[in-house]
């Protein structure tokens, strides 16, 4: 299943079950501490409106691999004439790969879900894919 299809499924699910009202978008967790003598956690968060403390009984850390993308140094990348796109930007920048007729071959570095998504996207667009 493509990342785009998964995104659409989760979006429809969230709309159907009113999940969006329970999500704090544009919120960064600054600190997590265990509550003393209680079950639960205290989270210090940064929202657009300022810092807040939140308490919760359960905590799931699911930031994913694209939270802060790792961009490895690739020697000679500055001399490369084509686009270099990190998988974290793939949704926003997929047009660069898919629509440009000058791009015939796409090289994908990695072996996780995001690499699979990039390979799928490029292959479905008719590009030759070199998966490393």
C-alpha cells in the first residue's frame, strides 16, 4: 500500500471517528517526566500559544523516523545536477520526481517503509529505480 493510500485511509478514519479534535497539531514535546506517587506522566509542551504542562496516565512515543530527518553527508552531492529529496519531504516534493520527464532514473537509499514508498512512487511513475 502506498504512503498516499495509507494517508488517505487514516485521514478518513480520523474524520469518521472525530479524532482530529483530540490532536494538538503544531505541538512539540519539550520534556517528559514520570509523576511521583501517581501513575502517569507530565509532558511539557510548546504550542503556538506558549508552553503548557499536560498530565496523562499513558504515554506512547511514536515520533517515527521522519520527525527530524537525518541527512547523511554524500560526497559530491553539491555537484549533482538533479534533485536530492529526503523521504520526509516526499509527499510535498513528489512532483519533482514524478512529473519531470528529464528524470529517467531514481536512486533510493534505505530499506525502511519510507524507502519502499519512494521506490513505489518512482516505479509507478515509470522511472527506472536503483534501490540501495
